[in-house]
């Protein structure tokens, strides 16, 4: 009887040890994969910064080149940059949704990504204003903590991005990061609720439906594919 009890105890201990080892391996692998993905995203953010630097150099050419020569190049570069930004945004959002634990590495990545995104938006707006670009820009302030409607707004914006393509540039700003530049933008545009959109410089607080956004976008650019 005691022999059987000892055997059961040994089996239980062995099972517990194996389960613990498997768990530790799984956690370690998850951490490794998370670190690998963060490294990939960091490289993508670095590449985006390089693309913005390139456009800034193109912009300086306007001082020595005719505007009608420089502007078509700049507008095309801005659209290409917007496509790259949209692809990176999808990767960041996908990785963030899969993460169970928000580590410091991801926080730093998201902060650098957001700062680069704001720099991207400012450059695209500068080109738009200087060269009379006909694309539409949207700055989308959202919160994962204090906004029940933000997920719906994100889905609606993603729909329009698919439909319109590179003539719509969306810059999604995570206000939960509490970055000083984001707080400055919120103060400048009097952001008092989420979601909050800035479309071609105009403010639109609260959830904007498909119908409303379609009207807004077409009002700014009647030649869009959805109009």
C-alpha cells in the first residue's frame, strides 16, 4: 500500500517538474520572440526616420529649384511615406494586441514610434500646404484606457484607408503614453474627449461615423475614390 502511495507521489512530482519546465521554456520563448519582434519594429521605425530625413532634404531643394519641379516629387514622396507609415502602424497595433504584458522595451518602442509619427505628420502637412497637395490627412487621438468608442473609430478609419489608399494619410496618436509633445498637441487643438480627429487641420471631437467621415473627406477632396 505504501509502495503504491510512494509511486503516485513520485509520478505527481515528476509531472509537476515537467509541467514547470515546459512553462518556463514557454515563457522564455515568448520573451525571446517578443524581444525579436521589438527589434524588428525598432528597425522599421529607424527606416521611417530615414525616409523622413530624405524628404526633408528634398524639401530643401525648393530653395534652389522651381516649385513646379520640386512639388510633384515631394507630393509623391509624401504618399509613399504614408504607405510605409500605414504598414508600420498595422505591425505595431498587431504586436500590441498580442502582448499580455507591457514591458519597458515596448513602451520605449511605442514612444519612439509616436514621436516619429508626429514628425511624419508635420512634414506631410508642410508639403501639402507648400505644394497644394490634394491628399487628406487625419490625426487620430485615442486612448486604450478612457475611451469605449475608440476601437470603433479605429475600425472606421481602417476601412477608409483601405478604400482610399495613399490619398488618405492617418496618424494614430496613443495619448496613454503621456508624451509631452502629445500633451502640447492636445492643448493646442483643445482635445477634451476621445476619439478626437483633426482632418486637414479641422477639429472633429467624438466618434465620426462612416457617413460623416465620407462627407468630410469628400468635402476636402472631391476627387477621392469614395466620392
